[in-house]
C-alpha cells in the first residue's frame, strides 16, 4: 500500500521544481518597462526633434528643386526616391540618407550606453536579479526595447517625410518605390541595432555611464568623420597597388583594398543604401569596374528591380547582421560572467 505514495513523490518534487522556475517570458517584462521609460524620456524627445529636422530640411529643399525643374524631370523613373537620395545645393548637397548615415549611430548609442551600468550604479541591478527572472532576460529585454524604440522613431520619421513629400510634389509613389523605402528603413534599423549592441557592450564593460557615453560617441565620431580618410590610407598601406605588375595583380590589389574598406559598418550601410535607393546602381563592389559606382547620369538600358538590388548588396547585409550579432553576443556573455553584488 505504500508503493503508490512513494511513486508520487518524484512527481511532486518535479512539480515543485517547475513552480520554482523563473518565468520564461521575463525578457518581455523588462522590454516593456524599458520601452515605456525610453518613450517617456526627454532623451527620446530630443533625438526625435534632431533626427526629424535633419530629415525634413533636405526633403523640403530638394522637393522645391524638383518642382522648379518639373518640365525637365517629367517622366523620370523613381522620382519619389529623389526625396531621400538627392541633395539640394542650397544646403551643400546633403541628402536625407546622408543625414541618416551620420545621425542614426547617435540614436543607437544614446539608447544603449547606460543600459547595464546605470542599473549597477543605482543599486537596482541586484534587486532586479532577485526577482523570478533569468539573468539573461535583463540584457535581452534591454536590447529588444532599444530596437523597438529605434524602429518606432525611424518609422514615424520616414512616414512623415514621405507624406510631406507627396503633398509637396503631388505624386504618388509606385509599389516598387514604397518597397525600396521600406527596405531602406529596415537596413537603417539594422545599422542602428549594431550601434545599440556596441553601446550595450560598453555599458557592460565600463562601470560609469559617462565614460561609456564618451567612448561610444568618440568611436562614432572617429569612425564617421575620420574613418573615411584613415581607412583608405591604411588599405593602401596593407594592400599597395602593384602598378608595375600585370593587370591581374593590379586588379587583385584594388579589389583587396575595396574589401578591406568594408570592415567599417558605415561603409556597409552606405553600400546598401546606394543599391536599394538608386535603381540605376549597377555595381557596388563589382569585378568589372573595380568597385566604382554608376552615377545617376549614366543611364542603364533598364532599371534594376528591388530583388536584384538586394542581391547586389546581399554580402554587405549578411556582414552587417553578423557584426551586430557578434557585438550583442559578446555583451551577453560578458554580462552573464560578471559578478553582481548587492
């Protein structure tokens, strides 16, 4: 008669262990809380205003230039995309996509540089880990919340710019143009996610939020402002052009330089933008023209379709995804290995 009671004990112990386990959706709770904090913060409002002004001002001037040259541009293909990729001489030729490439890293760093170290400095990290959630839910939730708020911000701004452009030009974009803008938006979110993962890594490694912000913004300025000058010099030093050899030797050294320049996420993102937002781009890193871009003045027999443009820069997309995953994985592993004291 004691056998049934003894057989039921393992089931009771397993049920009690399952009841003691942390909920599997703890990262959702962290993400919802962080998202609410981000949206309600002054940081979100300031960044929204800065990015909004940087996106709307180029659109305003280029739409005025397009309206003034309407008889010449009548029937031009992909005219709606010119709102994003064309620049007006009134503001130095800067386009909306150029401002995005410059300022989007600022958004990613701003929402990630104090993700972990602020919790540690305020003494709330130990109390947070005392809750019935897994330790990795904290870093996962903060990263997901950062991606969500970045996606929300950029989607709202792209929708606003598109709506204002349609009102000023009086043209309706085609389905192909809308798809290209959506693809560019997804690539921009991916680019911002890389910088978010980088900032989250800094918040794990560096104890002080101010120091993490200084390193993050310094890296952004160095890569964006000085990288375009230093990387070509470094590429020419590591892979010097062999002008005295054969054409194949010159071709190999030049191609190696072009590949070396694409270690920069900014270069990868610019390649994606050129291919997606300019249907006339024939090659980003092509073997036939040694990586030279086809300008808007050189007309092709036919415009590239969206799938052809994506296929053209698919290696850049994969590399940017890999860099983002690697940066987040490093932050993830280092956070799990850190000691947290109350």
